[in-house]
């Protein structure tokens, strides 16, 4: 972390913890064990972050994460985007958010205008685990984002008793596609205290994955991955 809240781990992109807050408390979230208070996004911290990003001309993509960056209101989000826009080598703004399905009204006209007017190519990575989370209202919001020129990708967590069967995963990919979202990652559960009853074993995950691979076109197949402590990036499960 070159400045508080800014993670620079990969070539070409950097992740900014824009807030520790979120609209929900997913039971499997690592957030409750993360010291967000150390990474407050105050304006002086933001100034240091902007100077670091300015000096590192190899960074082309900035990822807003949290918590959930869309809990920032349009004013605060707009101010942050305006500062980031002053960095000429930044081209892509990626936002990780679960709000399109847990608080769909957050996708309001002000936000759509903000994301449409920025000079950045915007990528929104949603977090949707089950097709039931995408009802008509949520689908309409995703269609509005798509119409505003935003690229939509999704990441899910494989959860025992929720989506650990081929029918549920296939239905999810198809519902995502109907909502203009492409499946991106299917994550194995992080080892979070109090959530291990959601864990799916690697063998079961692989069996499931091979089953959905037979039934879905490649572009609807998310990558099955796991975060492994000490590894620099996500590990694709079929490589384990
Ligand atoms: S939406 Fe994401 S950040 Fe918020 S509680 Fe769930 S997993 Fe954690």
C-alpha cells in the first residue's frame, strides 16, 4: 500500500478502498476483519493517492472498491472521479459493487449521468450469487447501466445451500446475460470466521464446474478461482 487505502499489486492497475461502508452485511464477507479505519479516504489522503497515481504512468486502470464504493453519494463519487480524471494515463475506471441488486434505487439518474459523462471507460463488476437476485427492477437497472455505455461483469461466491448446484449456476449465467452482464469470476469462499458452513469443497466445486462447462457457451462461463494467502493473484482452481 503506497498510500493508505491504495493497493498497487498488479501491473497496470491499482485498487482504491474508497469507503469501508456497505449497504449490507453478507455473512461470508471478510470486511468485518479488515481495519478500514486505517484507510480513511480523507482529502489529504486522497491528495497523496492522486500524486502517487500521477507519478506511476504504467497505471491505466483504477479500481474503486470497499466496502461498496456506490454507498458514496453522487457528489462525493463525482469529486473523486474528477480528481482521478486529472491523471492523463488513467483510462479505465472499474467499480466493484453489489448495490445494483441490494439497493437498486442507488442506480439513479444522477449516477448514470456521472458515469456517462466521465472520460473513463467504465467497468462495473457486480456481485450477484443467485438468479433470484435479478428480478425485473434489478434487471432494468442493469439495462440502464448498459445503455449508459458501462461494461458489466459479475463475480459470485460459491455458497453451500445457495448456489452449489449446476442448475442454479447455469440459471445465474443466463439471467446475467439477459441483464447485459457477463460472468467473470466464481470465487471459492474466503476462510471467514463464522461462515464456513457455506464452504464447498474443491472436489465438489470442480465437479460442478465441469458440469456447467458442458452446458454453457464459453462466454457465459465464469473463472473458478480462489484467493490463497501468500499468492500474488487469484488462483484458478483447475490449476490446483
Ligand atoms: S456486498 Fe461485498 S463488501 Fe458488502 S458485505 Fe457483501 S461481500 Fe462485503
